[in-house]
C-alpha cells in the first residue's frame, strides 16, 4: 500500500510539473505571437502607405503630362493662328507691316486683344489697314484672339 501511495504521489507530481511546463511554454509563445502580429500589422500599414504614395505619384505624373500636352496644343494653335500674321509682321513680329504699322512683338496681351477686337468689329483703322486687318481677324473667336495676343506678346 505504501508502494501504491508512493507511486500515486510521484505520478501526481510528474503530471503537475508537466502541466506547469506547458503553461510556461504557452506563456513564452504568446509574446512571440503578439510580436509577430504587430510586425505583420506594421508591414501592412507600410505597404498601404507605399501604395498610396505610388498612386499619388502616378496621379501627379498624369496631371503633369496633361498640363504639358495642353500647353503644347495651345502653343501649336498659337503658331497656327500667327502664321497668317507672319507674312506682314514677320516670323518674330518685329517687321512693320507694309512699312506702316508698329512692331507688334512684345506688346501687352491685353492691348493686343483690344486692338484685334477693334479690327474685327471694324472700329480700328491704322494707316488705312483696317479693312485688311478686319479680313484677317474676322473668322477668329474671342478665345483664338486671346491665344493669338498671348503668343504675339511672348515674342521679344
């Protein structure tokens, strides 16, 4: 009976000490799990931030391309509009048309717009060139007159 009691006591001690070790293992594994989860969360956050930054960068690049394309189209339109003017005013706008007009290169865009509109409406006639100028600018819209005036004012 003493043997049975001794064996039972030893068995209980072994069982209890074994359970304690697995609890210790569980406790030591829990911080590792928390650290791993924390690292995964940080990695996901970093990935999201990187993706957002990439999207923003792509959007900015698209906007820049659009802006450059628009400006390029505007410049091409301005040159096309000015091509009719160049035969009298010169490619650089520094020729006195028919030896009569002022040099138009570098004049302010606002002044040029005003003068072009006056020619278009038949209200301006400098050195007898009013009808010639009216025929040149009559088909142009107000937007085209602005583009043209901006272009001429940029000639220096």
